[in-house]
C-alpha cells in the first residue's frame, strides 16, 4: 500500500514504494520502506530514503534527511537542514537545532535550544542537549553527554558515561574513559581517559587516572596527570601541577590567597600550601613555605626559626628552601636537614663522637658528618 496525501500542500511530493508511507509537503520524497512520514508545516524538500517508522515533522523542518533505519525522528521548530543517517530511535528535536547531523547508532539525541551545527556520530544513548550546545561534537561510545547551558564547541570522543554538563563549559573536551565529568566554568579544559575524573577549572587538564578532582571551581591553567584521588579544590590555584601518585593535594589558603606555580611529582598523601613550592614524590610530605622543595617522608614543616608562620607567597631569607623528611608517620615527623633560602643549613640528628676512631667504631660510614662534644663539625675518613 502506498499513501500520498495531496491536500493542497503536497506539490511535487513523491513516494517511490513501500507500505503505509505518508508524504505531506512541497517537493518531499519518501523512497520506500514502511510507515515513514513527512508531515508538518514547512517541511519542503525533505527526504526519507527508507527504513521503518521514520518521521520528519515540526515547524520549518525543511531540507532535512533521514536515510534509513527505524523510529528515527527529526522534529521541532526550525530543525531544518538536519540529517540522520540510520540506526534506531535516534532523534533531532527542539528549537533552533538546524544543520545538526546524527550519523547512526541507537537511542541517540540532539535536542534542546540552539543545538545548531552539532554532530553526533553513532554509539548508544548519547546526548547533545540543553541551551546553547551549538557546534559541539560527540563521537561514539555509550551514555555520553554534552548537556547544560553554553557548552558550545565542546567535544566528547567515545568512552562510557562521560559528561560535559555545566554552564559556561564551552570549548571543552573529554576523550575516552568512563564517568569523567567536566562541570561549571571549565571552559577550554580537557580530560583524556581514566575513570571518574572531575574538572571544574578553566584552561586545565586531567590526563587519565582514577577519581582525580578539580571539581570545586579549581582555578586556571592547572594539570593533574594520572594517579588516584589527587586534587586541587580552590578557585585561587593557578599554573600548578600534580604528576600522579595517590591522594596528593594542592590545598586552600585563607582569605582567597592565590597559589601559583605549585608542583607535586607523585608520591602519596602529600600536601602543598605555598606558591612555587615543590614536593618531589615521597610520603606524607608538607610544603608550607614559598619556593620550598621537599622530599623524603613525613617532614617537619614548622619554621626553623620558630617565629610566626611560614610565608606562603613572599621570599623570606631565613625560611626553608629545601628539606629532607625522615619521619615515620603524621604524628612522628622529622627532618634530616633543612637548607634555608639564605644558604645556611640546619642539620638534625648529627651524631656526637670524640674523634674519628670513635665514629668508625660507632658504625658511621666514611663521609658522614659528626660533631664533637664542643660542637666542632668533622667528617669520618
């Protein structure tokens, strides 16, 4: 059975074959298939190539194409010049979704207001939706989303349950992985792979890993590369870096003080709380002084001079430049030595011996520094 409705609005309409197809519009074409329909206001020059129960309708859905597949829909106000290539139960709908392209797959959607010039390339249950998602691209994978307001020019490439879901997250990217999220005010940011990573910082980067977190308005131009449960959780962190490891943190200062140029190079349970401070791996380390470098385990972060708190953002000559921690736990912190910014060194646990023979007898190695009872420093030979 072939059905074409010529009710005054069907000039040039064509049905090439099939069963129970309906063509209602100027110069529209249904080439074949079953139960396909073009039927709405101003759907001129639209085309369905075949398949089953495909539909083009809505106001101004002109010049749109469904090539085939089943239960695919192009609908809504000004959904013109849109394209669905095939697949099943794919939808392009909403207001101002013109020139959107959905290639195939199943249960995929391009919907919402101003989702124009968007592209969804296959996969299952993927969505581009919300306010102002124009020029965005989602390719493959399952249950991935570009949603929210002002996510223009964003990209999700594969993976599962990844989401760019926010206001003002334009120009952002997620490539692969699972359950990664780019949230509010994260424009120009990127997550590549990994699992359950979260981003909420501008012009920032997370490269893989698990449960790494920049998800509380975490500043600008920052990076976390791999690792597990590493975090930057302040709007005042800038130009900083965590390179892997576990549960490392660039922390938060009071009164909105900006931290910049901070780095943690792996390790576990390390915390940096001063600008341009660096932690070189290790365990349980704390970097609390401007331009400080820390390594080892469980260092004692207090000021060597014992006066006041370490400066977080200003150079102070008699505060720590470098420290080697040798502690064993958070409640048993200790340093082997501390170099101050003025070039002086503080040694801890320097052994005391009467002379070189006593030092050797005490098990000290050649080159070890010891002191005499009168405070004279000597070296084992």
